[in-house]
C-alpha cells in the first residue's frame, strides 16, 4: 500500500473509538455512533493524530519514491541538474497536503463533538452534585449541635445502641404480674381465664403505659403527630397508670380478709376481721409495687438524649452515604475541568504534521539527488548535487511551514 493510500485511509477502524496510549481517539467513522456522555473517561478523548506524524508512513514514502522514480533516475548523467524528479515529488506531495486538509477538517468536527460531550457531562454532573452538596451542608449543620449529646440509659452491643427502658419494663411487668397474681387469685378463684387476663391487663396498665409515656415524652420534639393529639395520648397513658395504682390498692385492701383468713377444724374458710400492723404493712407494700414498677419503667424510658443521639447517628449514616455518592462525581468533574483542551492538542499535532510534510518534501528531493549521485558516480556531479541540496535546505528553512495554513503550503509547492 502506498504512502498516499495510507494517508487517505488515516486511522480507519471498525468502531468509533480506538485507544492510543492513555487516550481515547475518535476516528473518522463517527456516524451513527456517538460520544459517551456519562462517565466513560471523556477527559481522555482527543482527536485522531495526523497520518504524516506516523514514522511508518514516512518510511514507506521513501521506498515508494525510490521505486516510482527509479526509471527517471536511471536516465540522469553528469549533465543533469538534480531537479529532474522535483516536479513529480511536488505533484505527489499535493495529494499529501489534500489528505492533511481532510484530516484537519475531520479533527475540527471531532473537537466540537468532544467539547460538546464534555459540556453535557459537566452539566449532568452539576445537576447531581448541587442537590447533594446542599443536602450534605444541611446534614452537617443538623449534626453539629448534637455532637456533644450522650444518651443516659443505653447499652451498646457492637455498633448497635439499645435503650434499657424496654428490658426493664418487661422485667417490671413480670414482677408486677407475680405480685398481683396471689391477691387476684383470692378474688377470682373460680375463673382462671379472667384471672390471667386481669393480671396481664394490670401489668400493661401500670408498666406498659409508663414505658409508652416515657417514650412519647422523649420524642416530643419530633412532630410525628399533632400537638393536641400528642397531649391527649399522654394524659390517657398517665390516667391508665393512676387507674392501675388505685385498682392495686383496692384489690389488696379489699382482699385482706381472704388473704389472711384461716380454715377452721370443720374445714371451712373463715375470713379475718382484724389485722396486725405487720399485715397492714405487707398489704400497703405490695399495693405500691405497681406504682414502683411503673415509675421505674417511666424513669428508664424517659431519655430525650437517647432519641436525639439516634437522630444524630441516623444523620451521620445518611451523610456518609451522600459523601460516598458525591466523591466519584466530584472527581469526574475535576478531571473534566482540568482535562487538556482537544483544540490545543490538535493544533500541536497539526503543526507537527505540517513540519513533517515539508520535511518529507525536502527529504524526498534530497534522496533523489543522492540516488542520482550514486548512479552517475562522478565527484564533480556529487558536489553539484550536494550544493543543490544545500540550496533546497536554505529555501526550506527560510519560511516556517508550521505558521502557514495548508493552502499556503500548496501555493508554495506550486
């Protein structure tokens, strides 16, 4: 394949992208495929390199010219001027220049597409980042005043914190049920089902209601219900507790005759009508067990700090999740903002390719003069070819091709 066919073929590939080192390069096959817009390394996309920056193509050009002009070179003798092959080389290089212009036009299109894709991606990232940044700032401001708070009645098992109010309430309900059972048994001796239901209800009314009241009051700053309904529920729970206390006193006081009664010689139960101070003391003490267990449940359940600490920990987890989500987005946006400009990349590559075009033009002409000198094999002719080559070099270095547009190169070649 000739140098000119290779130049026209360019960087043709099956897909739209190819990898060049650490960069993703767009080729001329850009329809109907499109640039990615979501997190596929847009900061690494650059335009395709120019064919004349490929050393293999340049080397092929020398071999091709040597073969193409071998017949012309064979006709040269000591009377030749050395410029016999120059028109052929200039004509061929016009095709190279045209291919270079086509590659430049294609790269301009690629630059627009790369910049557009980067802009779209940055806008998409901003739409994801901005609300997360606002949420992070809000969470940090909410967590800061709660940092010094410590819960009063919590135990920590691993990473979990458990309030001791509920286990204490369960224990209190068991104690309350055990104490009430013996007194209620004397009243409800013939109805076991009602006895069980009454014992459970009294435990719930005294201990469960106070646990619920303590929990509600601990969370009064959380607006999970309307204020009037909140206070109605609190008054109802307190009333349940007071009712259980009153019922406990009434049960114990009213069942004293059955509790402290005896069985006579005839096997009949005889209720006691007068009581000692010790019996009054036992009755009063057991009557207020319900009160004591209820107050214990309330005391260990009322922990406002525990609720605020749980809010703080929940917000910290949410903050950590937001930070984990925003970090890759921020990193990608920073990469896009600091990515090299594809236009600057292309301008430097284009300048290098234009230098290569002029260097190849001069190199091919010098190469032909070298072949002529070898063919004639005359010292004087060799010296004239050297002087002719030096003149070509002086003419080539008198103007910097990298500062000229391709159209100027064509005019210069003509």
